[in-house]
C-alpha cells in the first residue's frame, strides 16, 4: 500500500533528509562528546541543507546533557541555533507515567471486567 501512495506523491514535495551518525568510541555521557556530536550534526546539516537549523534527537540522559551545554554556552549552542529533541520513546514513557498518575486512586484499577 505504501508503494502505491509513494508513486502518487507530487514531484514538488521535497524528500526529508535524515542521517544516522556512526557510534562514538568514547562514552557519550561526557560534555566533550555532547559538544562534538552537536558540532558534527551542525556541520552535516549545513552541508546538506544550508541555512537549516540542525535538530538532534537523543534519549533522556543525553537530552539533559545537551540542554545543559546549550544553557552554559548560549552564544555557541543557543536554542535558536540548535534544536535538541527528546526521543519518541521517552516522550511516550513520560505520557504513560502521567496517565498512570492521573488514574491512581480513581478506582479504575478496581473495576471488574465481567
């Protein structure tokens, strides 16, 4: 079904350019590796699509490090120059945790499904 719809796409639609970078040999939890990853993503984005603000999707522990780097060095890695995104798994996990907190004590868990 996807191939059918793909053949119907207008030629004016530009394809999205995504990249999966190679793994680092060092630990990704160091600030220097976070800065290196941001620099690398920025250079690749400017090469592939000049003028576009780079976006990097990371998991929760690395997201906290990326944000701390952005807050410590806003002139170099400011939020207007680089966008960091929390990974979709972490977003879903947080959403399910919120739903669980809302449902806790509501009596929903005690409902018998007969």
